[in-house]
C-alpha cells in the first residue's frame, strides 16, 4: 500500500537555521507540508520518533556502484539498500562502469536500471574522453562532467593540458575532477617498482601529485570561469590552495576516510586501506578538518568504491584501490559531532544542504514545507560497532570495522516512503531520477 500521508511525531527536528525543534512533521504525497511543535492532523501512518533526531537525508555526491559490467563487486540494488540503511536518500554515480557512461544511450541504460532497482534517488555523471563526444555537452539528465586527470587508464584518462583545456573551454556544465598528476604517478611507480608494502601507495601517489593536478584544474577553471568541483580533496597543500585561491564558482569535497583515517591504517588493515587518492598523514587530517570547519571545503562524499575481499587480498600493487562507505558515513560524522569536533547542524550542511545547493538539486537538503520528504531519523543515544556481517553492501567489509559509532539511522524516508525501518529494508520502495539546475554562475 502506498501512503499518501505520514506523520512523524515527537522528533528532535533540525531546522533550516541550525536550531532544533521538538515536534512533528506532516508529509503528504512525498512532500513536507508542515513542521510544528504539535500537529493536530492525523496521517495514514504515524511514527513515534521519541528520542530520535530528524535530519535531511544524506545526498552522497560521489559513488561507484559498479553497474553495469562489474556487478560482482556491487550493483544498483545492493548499493541502494546500503544507502537506505546508512541514511543516504540520494546519490550521484560515476561513469567508470562497463560500458563507460560517455553517451546518451549508456546514460539511458543506467537510468532505466536505477528506476527498476534503486530504493533511493539517483543521478549520474557523464565521463569525459579525448574524443569529445557531443553527448558530453548534450546528454541529459546529468549532474556534471567527470574528468579523471590521473589514477585511471583507458578512454576516461585525460592527463594532457591541451585536452583538458578543450573540455573546460566548451559548454557550461559543472566539471568534477579526480585531481592526481598521472605523469608523476607513473614516474614514481617506476621508482618504487617491486615494493609490495601497501603503505607505498601513499608514497607513489603523493601529496605533490594531488597538488599538481588541483592547481591545473583551478587554473583552467579560472581561465574560463568554468564551474569546477574538486573531488575528494586529500592533502593539506590542496586545502591551503583552496583557502587562498578558490573562486566563487569552485567547490570541493572531502571523504570521511581522509578526515578519519591516515597512513597508520596500512599497518592495521593492509590493502583495505588502499584508495585513490591515497590516505595521507595525521597532519593532512587536521588541516582538512579545519578547512571543512571554516567552509573552505564545501561538503562530504564517500567515494564508495567497493571491491571484493578476494580482490583486495591480492598483493600490492595488484590489489585494487577503493573502499565502501555509504553505510557508515553518517554515523561516522555524527559520532564526531557527539565528540564535540563539529555540530549536528554542520554535519547536515556538509552531507545534504550544501550538496543540493552545489549541484542545483531542487527541494532537497532541508526540513521545511515544500521540500521533498527525504529524511532520516537517527539514534544519538546508542553506540554500536561497525560489524561486517551487518553490512548491506555486496562487498561485505568496511575499513571502519570495529569502530564504535552513534547516529545510526532508525528510519530512512525516500519521497515520504519508509525505505528502512528499525533494521529492516522495504525493498519495494523506489527512488526517482534527480533533476539538476545550473548553479554558482
């Protein structure tokens, strides 16, 4: 049965001004229609949210869900189940699937798959190639153009400045870059060839490789005043560059991994700590945190990029880079808030409000009348460890296994539908394709 109205009662509601209201939220036809201390109306269903905190659903703006072509690692259904369990109500997915998402036909295929399988809302990037296919500027709907400046091979690798300049000079779509200097990486791979210690990954793909590419992307963005988003900022040097030189039309993000993990993790979890860009030093952690708190870094993404445990068990450098993240990102950040490192309101800004603003996603990211009822009720009173066997992601592991976290979702609502409730998924719920409007221009 499809609910037409839902009433959440007695919740601690995060308001748009960052303050909390103890009260009720009335949802009708997937939209928030009233937020008040007490609502006299009734709904087709009521949720007693006593003791729970109501936040806008997380919008994860960088994920790799592996479908089509790599479904043994993850697929849109399993990934969206993990999203619902983690309080992620919308995601933006990357183009490095098989086939690559570089044409309207490939995009349409993903949209059809998502409509049939996804418990949460979805959007997709289109991938840039050296061919400059017309679909790069015309395919719709897309949240932006993805450019891999490094850490990639095949048609999606764009590591030469003339080609990058050509892409930046045409059209006005948001460009999101994976900023690593491929030439430096290749040189350093030769220097350290034969070293099978996973920790060498952070040495090969070092801070300078990241800074070089970020500087180039920023230069091209400034040359054309082109809307630019820098994905997964990982170094202190990049954060300071952004602090000094970031124009109004540029945004950047950081992952929970680059805030909370560092090179010490290799000794504990080996290749499970391997990702691109790599984990950095504790100093980088600190500088990234400060940049996030100061608003230099705009928001948080997980870069959810699962591989099987068997794949990860291969010796470095044959082990693939990437780790899952959608199920743990919100509890990780809320645990930091409860420890006093930031506020709950800041977490919601970084994981929802600012993402919707940057990508021009209408009616999402706030709890207010007229907004979509993409919501998550979390328990901030209970701490539980991250447990491998409880994960919904197909890869069934987390780099944060064993971490004691709070803020786990108790209910996740997608368009007013209850997709996750007290440990159980409603796999009949389906999200919708996201819409994108031009921003920051």
